[in-house]
C-alpha cells in the first residue's frame, strides 16, 4: 500500500476517530483518574445530552439545513412545561400544550425554509431569539425553573440500569432509531437526496418541501427530549443556557464528526465519533482543571479548524448553491 | 357611444394606472417600506413614551445610535458584497477593551488608543476576510465561530484586567470630550457616524471599489468573469467592517470609560436585524448605506423604547427575532415576486375606439381589396435569415437587411445567392436608409440610431433625446427606435414607437393602446436630437416625401398615416392623410411613379377592435391569463398598399395563400422590382413590377443620378 492510497482513504471521520483514540490514549496514560469505569461512564453521560441534540442537528444538516434554534427550543419548551406544572396545570394538559408548541415552532421553521425560501440560518436564528424572548418575557418568571418534587422527570434522572444512567441508553436508542430512519426508510433516504441536490430531488418527484417541514419538526422534538433529560439530571432548567456556547458545541459535534455542511453526507456514525471526541476532550480539560473560559476558547478554535477542514474537503458546490445561501 | 363606453373611457383614459407600474420599476420603491416602518416606529414610541423627544433623553440615545450605526454601516457593506459578519459584537467589544486598556492600564495617548481599537478591528476583519474570501468558507458559520472565539478571548481579558482598569487614576480631557462632548449640539459619535456613512455612500455609489463590491454581491460569477478580483473584494469588505467596529468600540469606550461583561452582547443580532429591516438583501448586491441607517434607527428606537416602557427580560430578543424573521421573509418574497407583480400591473390598457373601415376582402371593390400578387415572389436567403424588418439596396444593386441577431446582412447582386455579414450592430436593426455620403443609417431596436459607413465602421449617432417633464420612467432613452429617413439637408427623421415597452414587447403596446410614440429628428451638424411630435399610437414607418419638405409617418395601432412638414411654408404642421385603414401600417418608402409604398404588418380583426373598446376586459386578461392565451392583434397576415401624394389608395397587394409573405413590415422598389421584408419572416421576397420604371432606384430618387 503506497502512502498515496493511505491518504486517499483518510476521510474526516477516520481522522477524527484516530485523533479521538490518540487523545484517549494520551489522557489515559498521563491523567490520573481518567481511565476508570466511573469516569468513562461520566464521559458518555456528559455527551449524551449533547449527542441527542446533535442527532437532530445532523438530520437537519444532512438535508442541507441548520437549526440554530435547537437550544432555545430545548430550554424554553421545558422551562414553560415546568412553569405550567408549578402553576398547577394538570400533567397531561401541560404536556399536550408543550408538545403542541414544540410542533408549532418546528413547523414554523420548516415552513419559512421550505415555502418562503428563507435561508435556514436566518429562520432559525430569528426563531431561536423569538422563542427565548417570548417564553422568557411572557410565560416564565425566573431564569431557572425547578422541577416539581416527586415528578416523573426527577425519577427519570435517578433511574439507573446496570449502574449506568438512563440518558446513556436514551442517547443510544435515539441514535439507533435515527440510524434506522436514515438508512432503511424511504423518507430517510430522501433526506440524503434532498440534501445532496434539492433541485434534482424535486425533479425526481420527491416531496422536498414537506420533507423539510418534517426535519425541522424532528429536530424540535429531539431538542425537547434533550431538555427533559437536562432537567432530570439538574432538577431544574436554566434558560441562560440559550446564551451559552452549547449551540456551537452541537454544531461542533456534527461538523467535527464529518457531516458536511453542504448536505447529503454523513450519518449517525459521525455523530457518535464527534460526540466521543468532544466528550473525551471536555473530560480531559475538566480533569486538567482548565477554567471554563479557556475551554470555550479551545472548543471554538477547534470548531474553526474543523470548518476550515470541512471547507477544504467538501468545497461548496457552486452549481447547486443558491444565491443568498451564505 | 354608449354610457358604458363613456364611463370606461373616463375610467381608463383619465386615471393614470400606468404610473403604478412605472413607479414599481423604480429602485427607490425598495426603500419605501423601511421608511414607512421608520416613521411608524418613531411616531409610535414618541407618543407612547413621555419626553421621548426631550434633548436630555435624546442625547444618550443618539450617542448610542452613533456607535450602533457605524457598526451597521460596516455590516451593510459586507452584506452588499454577498457576505455576512456575525462577529461584529466581538470585534466591537475587543476594540473597546483595546482602547480602554491602552489609556487606563498603559497610560498611552488617546490617539494610540484609537489606533489600538482600529488595529484590533483590522486584524479581526482580516482574519474573517481571509477565511471567507480566500479560503472560501461559508460566511455565516465562519463569522459565527470567530464571534465565539472573540467573545471567549474578551471574557478572559475582562476577567483578568477589569479591576486594573477600574483602579486606574488616569484621566484625559480629550477622552472625556469625545465621550461626552458635542459640536454645535451634536454628539461626537453621531458626527463620526455621519462622516463614515457619507464616505461609505459615496464610495459605494461613485467609486470603482464600491461598484466592485456591489458587482460581487450581485453575481459573484459574473463579477469574476468581468475581471473583478472577487476574493480580494470580499476580503476588503470584512476589513472595512472590522474598521467600523473598531471605531464604534473606541467611541463606546470613551462614552463609558470602561468595558464590562455586557459590552457588545447581542450586538450581532441587533446589527443584522437593522441591516435587514432597512431593506438590504441577504445574498448581496441590493441595498444601500441609507437603508442600513434607517434600519439602525428602527431597531434602536424599538429596543430602547421597549426597555423604557418597562417590558421585562427577553422582550428585546423576542422583538428582534420577530422583526428579523418578518424582514427576511418579506425581503426574499419581494425579491422573488417583484418582477411578477410588475408584470401583472404593468400593462394598463386604455379605451380606444377604432373607426369604421373599408373592406379588404378580395373583389370587394374597395381600394383596399387584396389581390394575390405577393404569393408570386421569388425568395432570397430562404432559411438563412431571421427577421429582415427592413430591406434596402445600394447603387450596385446589393441588398441589405437586418436580422434578429443584431447583424446587417448583405446579399450580392445580381442573383442574391451569396451573402455576408456586412456589419454587427447588436440589438435588432430595424429601419434602414442611405444618406448622401453612402452611410447606411439604421434604427437599431432597443439601442438607438446608428450609422454604418461603407467601410463597415459602426457609429452610434444618438440613443437619447430630451427628457419630458412629467415622465416617471426616464423617457430620454430611446426604447424602440423603429424607422428612419434622411432629409435633403442631412437631418435624420426617425420614430421611437413607444416609451412604455422594450422593442421585443412591441405587441404589448397594442394591448395597452396608450399613445406614447414619438417622431424625432437627429441633426448631424449639431449632434442634437429633438422630439418633434409625441403621443402617437406606435409611431412606425417614416418616409421623406418626394418634394423633400415633408414626411409621412405611420401610426401603427391607430391605422393612420400622418404628414409632417419640416420645411417650406407649412413647416411644423402635421395632418392626418390616411385614416381607418383595415391593416396596421409599418414602413413607408418611395415608389418610382411618385407615389409611396406602405407595408401592413397585420390586419385588423373585429374581435380585437371590439376588445379595444373594453379596457377592463383587457386588463383582466393580462392579469389572469398566461401570456400565451392573450388576445393579440393579428400579425399573421399583411399586405402592401400604394398611396399617392394626397393619401389616395392606388393599389393593394396581398398574399392570400399566407405562405410567401404572411406578414410584411417593409418593401423597397429597385429597378423594376419590389423587395419585401417581414420581421417574422425567414426570407426576403422579390416581386417583379411590370409597370414600374426599370432603372429607378431609391438612392437616385433621394440623392440624384451621380454619386
């Protein structure tokens, strides 16, 4: 095997996997307390919420979109849900109202992208700001909303199976379902076709616009699920998370795992690889006691390097790129 | 005339519907909606908040507005170049910090602080510009990431150095003056913002680099093909944005003498909303600095107003998100559908009653009765030509005609089998005439009046006349120059058929039936073009009468021929010599027996004449039906009419088979034969004229025997 063929087999996913393994080995050797069962579970647990969010983001990105409203939907839907519970709304009623709101936001995102032809980046930036502002100013009273005592969300957070927290299994399950959806269902394959070349997909007779709606609705519901898990482990939801860098971490997981932002490429494997690398790094940085501010800097620099590599490996297709697609 | 028709005439002929379409073609209509929003916002909050317009209240908001609008100006430039810059908030904060630390920690002069702030802006902008311009990354994500990086760096710096800044005892009068001072009662930051906006506006509208930015934003690929350095231009827009943020950050630092954790927070979404709400297009190419400034005022008034009205945390973001979504959606829908709206409302038909006409039926006994003579023509260049609107022959008997491809073709005598491209003019060469020196004068559709010398040099004679005072759309430009002829003194008289439609939409002018055609005169001695007559219903063919003192010109959709005297005792007078013809007249040319040939490009039909009396029906038709199904005038059958000096019809030629010459737009007599052209034909016809003078040529008739 020549050197050339070795390099030609190196796609981003393999590079990232190699780096993840390398970082893992270095951290195991050099860091005390890294290679313990408890810490490894911790790593997976810490990335499970991020990973779940990244699954939704991945589905949207594969279809040549992006969802910048994911974190706002995650935090604000759950915050409103908990607020309603706290105000005495019945369990079922509160859940139905929240789910309807989540569905509405997903549909609104999808509608503006699909039928009004607005670039997804602007739609979701605006809808994220609106969702945060509306819920924060009109529906809830404080930044953080606690989970009511003895509520099922609290019990969910305490559930262990084989000593492993439930969110790890949930993450695995969601990834698996998304994998089955993308790989083996007709509509899942359509996501790839539409992401690879929307015009061609449309000419084939694929319902490109309803599919877009579906993707943003899926993304919104996944965000809601992630929010419930966050609330279950912290026993409250802090809406300030919307202004944190969590959103960029999600994009980071997807992009660094090798899901090209130009759409049509990647799958659930890439989400797992990306989430593992980020989890290992965050964990290592925490063990090394690097302050949060510096962690942000390091993460964002890695993201920049990742999108530069992505830009070089998956150059934008000027033939199918639309004007205003910035 | 029935009551209904009278009412319709009043409704459609006196209410200027066509102005709506003309106003919509203006670029400034883009600014009308943001301007309205601006007025409503300011008026709304002005009345809702007590003391909103008091000087004390305005002073602080205007300083803030100054800083903010500088940032928006920078972002607008980036957006015009087809990019976006989300890192403005971070650059702003870092620049403010650079200025503050230069003064308070290192005790440097104020100008060094300014330099430090601007340098930070340039460096950061150059990073963005390099990544997006040269590495060609996606602008949105790249600047999003550099925004986080910048924010992270800023947070680290603030945590480390904020206490040092606060404990510093450095003071500077100049610093405080920039922060709090006014010149003639205007805050310094507002003046700076005004100067920057003015420079940016002039640069964008009146300088080469500015045009390059707009060109790159409008169409990247075309800009590249035109030789513009696309990557460098994109790079520069981000550097400019960085500089703007640097200056704004410096002004902010002067005003507050500090930089805290909240500095520049949410600035990117505010600035983005401002730029888009003002009406700047995403994706570039369309927008202006003024629009950005309007958006800046709207956003700032709205956010500040909401805070002062006492709305809680998050309201700002809600409103910004809503404004951004609405503005972006409106912008994209408007951009997408503007031409559709324009197409729908542009055609504004008026009431027109055609006069009773005599029959053109064969053997009907009327002077217009068609015979079948045109069916017997020989073909020249069959299948090689597309659209010989006019034909002309030179003294060596060679035949010239224009084509749809913007070329003038020459067929060689005597058999007209060989041809060559005589000249390429572009556009669609229509009317042709030879002047005394042998130059071929041509009215080129959609371009203007051109002259082609015998050695094939194409020269533009004129493409514009004086603009009329009441025009909305600039009517100085010639939209549809149609036919021309040369007077004995060298003046060129020509027609511009319509001010409302481009040359290729000439049939739409008939559906509208609004008289906007003109007769113009180009004087080669002075180089000036004057409008002689205006408001004719599709002014078409022109022919200088045999006397050399007057000319005939055809008014196609009105089926009339007029005579205009440009010399002699009746100079300046115009009279109608033929009216209510059964066909639509086109070019007119001299005949050897002292009369005139005139082409009919089509024949009137009772159904179309009836529709002209129903403008509301025509309006509905143009709004609701696809263009393929509109009722158009019949231009599939035509003919040739010969009339004498008094306007009496002498002879009418037709093609009853409809095969040889379904439509005729021109004919030229030359040495006992008639050469026939048609704008939709693929050939030139040659019809022998047994009774014509066998040695008569047009050139000799105009310019005498010897040449």
